[in-house]
């Protein structure tokens, strides 16, 4: 049997920005991340592509010129990489609050869709989603949960309608720092309220993992309050429960590691700590536990994702500047694909 070649293996570029800048470490240039990604290799296997954040710090010269998407396509293709999912800069506005902020939120989704369409036309983007979140904290959301969820859903619906015109799907990131999205239950309630076929979920093995522990929403905790990390059987039952609820909604999937703590650097809210794939404190069996997202309850491959992506934010620049870091990350992705992927003729 030939080696599995799907899902495609992508690296995220936004870890060069998230938690960087201002009073933290310098932003890592986009070109540097492309170079490190392209140089990674494990037993002859290389990354297939990158998922990118549409932020001025990395892509300003591309985002604000007529031919920018095509120039970016040429650059990325020059590294033998493709582009997958895009992160819309929804924090320029918010899904909740003043009408002006909500209009900006929707406009940022429109901008992402337009840019994504140009990347498709340039032949460098063959799949992926537009990633969003509510751009509001759980603390602010909690002042009026029902009313605020209704408003977030209304904004998301408008964004979905815009995305549908471009054939795009929106995926809301499963991260505990976003209001109306901070637990598996609030996330599902929000998506159900949106009620659009192109509204789905982005599962991240690190961020979404903390749904099990009920951070920011203790009443929705899945693992027992007296859970101990050595109890692998209980952890697996928790993962089965959580993924059964969220997998049907999941449009996009990030492979990652987590040590069970929360973390934040720079201006970024505290959220799940991304660990290196080789971190001895990691609580996940990356290869095994990815299967809860990539296989259904009967253990059958879903083949729901054309690509999977490694997301590792807030590592020190010295770590991210070490080529071995990217080789280790690629190795983790390769193992996931060997265990839960498939072979498909090009």
C-alpha cells in the first residue's frame, strides 16, 4: 500500500504574531516562518502548505494592493507550499456590541473571502475555511448570556451569508477565551442559533481540550472535579464525550499539545497552553487522541478535512527559530496521518 497522502499537512503562520510585539518578543517575519516550514523534513516527507492569518503585521503589503493575493500565491508556491485556511481579522470589530463594531466584523469576513477567492484563482488554495471567533471576552458576554448569544448569532449569520456568496465556510475557534464560545455547550448553542449550513467549528487539540476542565464555564465541565492526570481511562472517556458532541460541527482541525494549564503573553488573553510536540508535560497522546476528531464513534475515518494544521502559539522566539522545532512538529503530523489518514490519487 502506498503511504497515506491525505489529509495534507499544514503549518500555521500566526504563531509568529500571537503573543508577540508590544511589551513581548518581536514579531517573527512571515518569510522566516515560510522558510522554516519549507525546510522541515521527516523521512522524505515535507509540509504541504500553510494556514495564514490575514494581519497587517505579516501580510500588509499583500492585503492592500490589487495584485497582492497573486504575489503572495507566487511567493508561497515558490516554497512548494499551498495555502489552506485563513484567519479573518475580526478583532478589528466584534460580533457583539455597537452596530459599528459588528459591521466591521462582517466586513473583515468579506475581506477574507475576497482574498481567499483570489488565492483560489491563483491556484494556490484548494481547500480550507475562514476562521472566526466572537471577538469578545466571556466576562463581558456573561452579563447577559441569552441576549449576547442572540446578538453574536445574528452577526455570525450575516457573516455566513457573505461567506456563502464566495462558497466559503466559517469555523468558530474552540477556545475558552471567547464569549459565547467558552465551553462545548455555549459553542453548540451559538452555532445552533446561527443555523447556517456554512457555520461550523474549528477544533484545536490544545484549546478545545480545556473544555473538558470547564475553564470559564465550570457548569459545563466534562471530566470529574476530582480528576487526576494519571487517570488515562477517564481522560479518554471525556475526550469521547466531547468529540461526539462537537465532531459533527467540525470543519477545521488543528493538531496540538497541551499541559492542562492556561497561559497568555503580550496582549493575548489567557487560554490553553500550546506545548511542543515533544513536551514531557503534555497531557495528550497526540497520535491516538487525534483519532477522536478524525474518526467517528465507530472508529471509521471521516475524511472530513482536506488538510490538518499544527497550531503552536506563544513559544519563545528562540524555540521557533530552531529548525528542529519544525521537524518535531512535522513528525507529529506525519504520525497522525499514518494513523488516521488515507491515500488518494492526485
